[in-house]
C-alpha cells in the first residue's frame, strides 16, 4: 500500500469514526463497537485495505492509548466527590476481579476443555471492567453520583489486578516450574504500593512545575502535561510497578490541586483521549480476522462465556465485594450490569499471542467476541436500566467552565456554566431579587435552546442554564452562594 493511500485511508477512518458517533447515540450503542467495526471492515478479511497481524505492535499502540484515556479519566475525577467510594471501589478492583476470574475459569475449563492454567488465563483476561468503555458510556449518563463514582474508580484501578493475574497465569502456562504463588503475591503488593506512591510523587511534581514554570507560549502547557502521563507509566513499568495505576493517580492528584490553564488543559486531554479511543479500537478491529470469528466453536463458546460473565460472574463478584458496604439492591444491580468489557481484555489477549502459547489464537478470538457481546448487551441497556431502577441523578447541577481567559500571565477570570434545578429557590424570582454579589455577573441565560438577555426583572425558570463571569479565585464562593448545601 502506498504512503499516499495509507494517509488518505487514515483520514477517511477518522472522519467516519467521528460522524458515526451520532449514529451510536441514536441507536443507543457504545461508539467503541462502531470503531471496532470500522477496523474490521478495513482489515484483511473484508475489504483488505489494511493487512495487519502484528500483535506486539497492537499491544504497544493499545497501551499508549490506554495511558492517555486513563490520564484523561483521572483529570475528570473530583477526589472530594469520589473518596467516600474508594473502599468499595478497591474491593471491586481486587476481590471482585479475582472472583470473576475464578468463575470464568471454571466455566472455561468445563466448556472449552482448557487446562486449568489456560482457563485461569482466559478468566484473568476478561475478569476486569474497562476504563475506556466505562468513561465513554458514563460520560453521557446522569447516573447517581455514588454509583458513577464507584464504577469510575473501579475501572481506573482494576487494571493492575487484571494485568497481574494475566501475567501470573501466563507464567504458569509458559514456565510452570518457576511460577510461584508467593512471588506472585509479593509482586502484586509491590506493583500496587509503588505504583500508588510514584503516581502521587509525579503528580506533585507535575502540578508544582506547571504552576511555576513560565513557558514562552501557552500552547506548550498541554504538551508538558501529557509528558507526565507517559513519564508516570514509563518510570513505574521500568521498576516493575503498575504503570496504569501510576498514571491514574498522577492525573487525580493534578486534577485536585491548583492548575494553571486548567480548562484548556482538560479540553486538550479530552480531545487526545477521544483520538486515542478511536485509534485503539480501530487497530484492535484490524487485528481481528472475521472469518475466524465465524468458527462455530468460537461463536458458541463466546456466547456461553459472555452470558456467564454478564449474568453470573459479574453479579456474584459485585454482591460479594460490596457486602461490607451500604449499597441498595438497585445500586448493586446497576453496578453488576455496568461491568463493561472493552479494550483492556483485547489488549491483554495479545499477551498469549506474543508469548506464542497453544490456543493463543482461539483465546484471542473468544475474548474479542465476548467483549463485543458484553459491550453490546450491557452498554446499550444502561440508560434503560438506570431509568427503571430510578438511579438517574436529575437534581444535581455541576459548575462547568465555558471560557477561560488566556493572557500573558496566569488566567484570573472564567465564564462558567451551571443549570438551575427545578427545585432551586431562585426559580420564579427576578435577577434583582437574588442579591448576587457585584463581583459576579450573569452574562446570558440559555432557555429552551434560546439565549435570553439577562435584565433586572428577568425571572429564573427551572433548567435555565446560566453563564456567569467570575474571578477564578471566587468560584467556590459562587458555588456556596448558589448551592449553600453543597459541600
């Protein structure tokens, strides 16, 4: 394939991927399924435009994409809002993953006839939830904060456990004589603890440096920020700690401390994360050969494992992991059904391919098919399930920055956007009657997709979107004024 045609094809794939996100919204299916489908269509078995079968390169590209996605997810995590769900999330990310792995392993042993080592390897690959899928699906949901925070923290922190179990059982397959449970557990503790500490340390360095350094152009700040994501993973992985955990913790630390050009940096990482998701799923789609997926054994085995994973392994792991914590049965049902699989299991499925073990191709195809079924069934039903379980959080109103003023120095003012809930005390009152401090200015009101010019006698209505000009250091004061019960 010529260089010119390759570049043209990349442009067409990206263009198509972006436009098909509208289709995914209308059909209520996760966009990642469409991205994977684009990769499969462009691959060897269908159109043959791109011939790609390099599992090692796919693993590398997938890891780079996951670093960006996890980093962006951490930057979107408000520690004050999610810290109360840390313990249950870690329970899901550790014990939950192990329980799900065990159940799938038992099923694989008896359904596929795999050896116990191979069965546990397959269980470890599909045992964890996927951060990319969770962040993507929850971004369009108004799920109750407690449930959303639990799922986000779980998906952001369970990668170390999934990677550890995959590598651990792969060692039992390739070199059973030297594999040791004691050394494995020691390695897990090292990976988790050092990954956490390293993430905090690099997060402190990043936030300190970003706020103090005076770069010649503001356009360099996003690049500097992103460099810390790769430094976190690279340093952690070099010393055999968990790189994924280090990246996630680094981002959370940065997000929850003062940060120059915050909104500009966050929007940059959001765009990078979307690009990473599109590229990663297209590459993983290219790695699949659809003709192999049509093997009856692959189809029947994948359907059986997917159903066991969705309706047995995930619910059992969730209910046992959350047993010590106060979650309603509705919340447990939703968390159980929201255990989406995505890029992480597919990337982990490349480990056996790279190692060249027996049944590696079959394991990869089964994992891929299982992920597709899981994402299609669970991802498309979450909105309906949240509504039926009454877990939609329609009364909350988060403050979001719309415009951040960029100047030669550091930004000192922002235009923020907030939505007034129907139950807010301002509803029915005029602007002149709310005694808004002079340092805050309502610049516009968006009502029913129309812009209303604010005047003294303008009455507030429920679901009004307010655009307010505020000094940056007074945002918390404004939040306390508008929502006095908000912590």
